[in-house]
């Protein structure tokens, strides 16, 4: 079993910045991708950014250029630096790890962006 623990999140004004981090532990099987997803009020969960073990990144169009995903493989930790936040970025942000067997989810971190 894999456990994901998230840190960060909170309340920020539009234009501000926040940093999320997520550390994985447990029986990670094989090469894995880590990422961040979010679910806003009344919305479906969507991919925000992902990063492979080789540091290939992918971003959803709405955050490209403002958010940066990175990882520390030695610490099994993934980060999401969020700059120039917008009110539509208000959501619960979930860390995810996908290994050879399945995708695991963190508990979620609330990010609220006030206008």
C-alpha cells in the first residue's frame, strides 16, 4: 500500500502564490509518475500537472506558465509551485502517484483564491 501526505494549501488573494508538497511512502511498485489534480465546487476532478520519474512534465492549458511541478526522487516528494493564482483556481488539490499497479491519491488540500 502507498500513502500520500500533502502539505500546503490555504487562503490567498488573487495574484498571490502558494506551494503544495506531497510525500509518498510505502510499497511503490516500479517506475512511477506523480501529479496534481484538482476538483472545484460542482466540477469534476481534472489534471493540473504531472511529472514522470525522468522529469517530463505536462500541464493543463489554464495553468501553463504560472504553475511549476517538480519532484525529488530521493524523497519521493512532488511539489507544485502556484504563482499568479486566480479565483477560478479555488479547489481541493489532490496529489496522485501512478505506479505499475494503480493510481493512489492523497487526502486533498484546500486552496482558496479570493478576488
